[in-house]
C-alpha cells in the first residue's frame, strides 16, 4: 500500500499537467473501481478546471473551479500515466510495476492542453469520488484523520498528548491514522529505528507525568520528519521492480535501515546488532533489538 512519500511523489508528477488546466473530457471505462463511481461522476468533472492539486494523508485532491474536489486513492497497484504528444511518462511508479495492459486503464482524463492522464489499476483497490469542498470535513474517507506529519501542527507536544493515555505499543499508535495521517508500515519502522525506539515500547512513555513530551517524543518527531523528507526527495520506495518502465522509479528502498533487512547487520554506528523481523498487529516489523529500546 502506498504511503505518504509515494502519494506525494505522484501528486508532484501530476501537478504540472493538471493544475491550472481544464479537464476537457473524462472517460470511465468501467462503472466501478474499489467502489462504484457516482452516477454524476463524469458530469461533475467534464469541462472543469483544476485550480489546485493537493494531498491529504494518502489521498490526492484535485480542487475544481466548480467548488467540487476529486478525491483519488491509488490503492495497492494504481498508477497514473501521462501522455503528452508522442511522449509517455508515469509519475511516481512504486511497489508494483505499472501495467502495460491498456485493459487496466479505467479512468482517463483528457486535458484541454492535449495531455492525457490515465489511471491504471490492475487490482482495482484504488478509488475516486467527487465531494463538495464545503462538505470535506464530513467526508467519511477524510473525517477523523489526524494531523499531517510534515505540517506545522505535528510536533512532540501533540504526539505526547495523543499517546499519554494509550495502552498499546508505539508502532500501533503511529499507524493509527487518527493520531497522525499518512504514515504506514515502512516509514514507521524506519522512523523508530532512527529514533532508537522499540516498536514494542509503550506509547504512553512519550509523555512525562506532567503531560509534557519526553525526549523520546522529540527524537521520534524529528526522525519522522527526516525519513519522510528523505523518502520524498528520493521519489518514494519501489519494492517490487527496480527497473524503469515508462517513468522513473523511487529509490528510497536503497536507503532502508531496517525495513526488509531481516538478519542483516544494523547500520547504526558501533551498534553491532542484527536486524530482526517479527509480526506485530498482522504486519511485519523490522527492528534492531540492541539499539532500539
């Protein structure tokens, strides 16, 4: 499942093509993705100008001149292909190689500029929905999401308050989208290692008895910022196929310290430990038992 850096990479790739440009026409080659498309899906998009292209958690948000917002989620295998004249490129390809089967091009945006933006999704776990901007706070997909981890609101004090009364482990809290939005298994493992904190650690230890953030909380927030910014700069992580397809792959997987490195030497200087994998909450956790406490 794509995490924040991968979605942000896709957004940045689509921005020059879609933002400020009119959607001349939209094709929906099937009536559903993960969920059925709305009956008025095409009518609310045709002829609209994309006035802004943003991101919330793992969603790409296209603000339209009409006051509607198009929510787009990539699912597990979704990707966008941009065709401009004779040139094709795929912004933010990751995890799964983009399918060359046009059979999986399910939603196609014909831009007034002549560019064609195709959403390709072999597994159809992605989805799209048009929502009124005035109703965004009540939108079920977005309602209840926590702060953005790279936003000004997210700091050690906020994280400590969110964790103070928790009776679960630190990794579970960081994966809770109500606590912080957009984090997933890969970058939580990586951030915890950078902060030298065990994924098994009680989340409540991020707050002192006074409620103030502990040094652990401060280290962790810094580590989250560092790993997300580094991953975005690298174009996200490509975990399944490292070759180039129609566009550039992300390369942050070459900078992983613990994720998918079971039984390898810990990269922390002078640690001498070995990375281990165990199952936590139904997901693989990678950590160094020696330097993560």
